[in-house]
C-alpha cells in the first residue's frame, strides 16, 4: 500500500495563500488507511480552513484517487464540480493520485500530504517500508523477505557483517534482515540455496519514469 503523511497545517495554509475558495479531495484507499488523507481528515482540514477565512466549496473522494484516470461518470462530475466551484483543489491523495487530478482540471492543485513509501501495516498501528518497487524482484530467492527495501544498504547477496546480536548496524532498533532471511530459509529447509551465487541485479529497471503497458 502507498503510505502518505499529512503536511503540517501551516504548510498547507502557505500553499493555499492567495486563494479564497478551496475544494478538498480525499482518497479512501491508501490515504484513508494511513489515517492521513481520507474523508475524515479532509473534513477536519475543511473546518480548519473555514476558521482561517477560506470558503470550502466541497469535500469529496472518488474512492481511490489513483484510478481517477479511468474517469468514469462520477469522477468526471466530481472534478467538474471542483473546478466550477473553487479557485484551487487541495488533494490528500498520494503523489500519483494528485498528479492525475492536476492533469484533468484547469485550476491549480495543491497537495496536503507527502507520499512516503510502499508499506505493510503492522498490528493496525504503524506501517513499515516493505518494497521500493525496484523493478527486479528477488524475494523468491530470499524466503519472501525483501533485502532491497528492508536492509538499509539494500544488500542482495548477504549480510554486511556489521550486525550485532542480530540487530542492524545502521539502526539497532531493527533486526538485521539477513538474519530473518536465513531463519526463514532454514525453516523452509532452503538454507542451502543461499550459498548459490546471486545474479547481478538489473538496476536499469528502476530508472524513472517507468511504465507498465497492459496487454489488450
Ligand atoms: S525485491 Fe524489489 S520488487 Fe521485490 S519486494 Fe523488494 S523492492 Fe519490491
Ligand atoms: S546489519 Fe544487516 S540489515 Fe543492517 S545494513 Fe548490514 S546487512 Fe543490512
């Protein structure tokens, strides 16, 4: 899931300075799940902006903002309503969703969030980065655990040797992910596979901007 974090209110206020009528678009997928940009937060920001003298002309969400590109009937009418009623849109969707909004309207679009990472939700309380979308996934060979995102040095061919008592030398609050990988491989009776040479990772596959073309 793409994770986002709300920007501080004074920063949001600064990005809206000079505008009077604001339309707020939340996202009910990643942003809502992170409690940082769903409709609940959108309504709170609306209340704050009204107190600061703005006129909030609407607070809505198309559901998942990143699928807006399909522009179904309700998405189109939401964007039309936004640009006919406001001078500016405040988006609480991730960077992808916000750019899609901006591509489909003629008024300025500001963001109220920062997009953080692709994360996994832990115990319903926090999110951990699990994938950096490297374009050349290796986790079939590492017990289903990603060393690229979860080792601070992104080492794909084994541990750096700096771990102390199973903790990462870069951040002692984290386990050395290579210990976890070895434990998992042992549990799967696949430890021997870690002795095999690791093919070079193709980093050209992570050069931006990337595309995924769907077959007809
Ligand atoms: S190896 Fe790459 S694609 Fe696979 S989980 Fe890790 S970062 Fe994501
Ligand atoms: S201690 Fe482990 S997780 Fe930390 S940088 Fe070294 S190999 Fe990576």
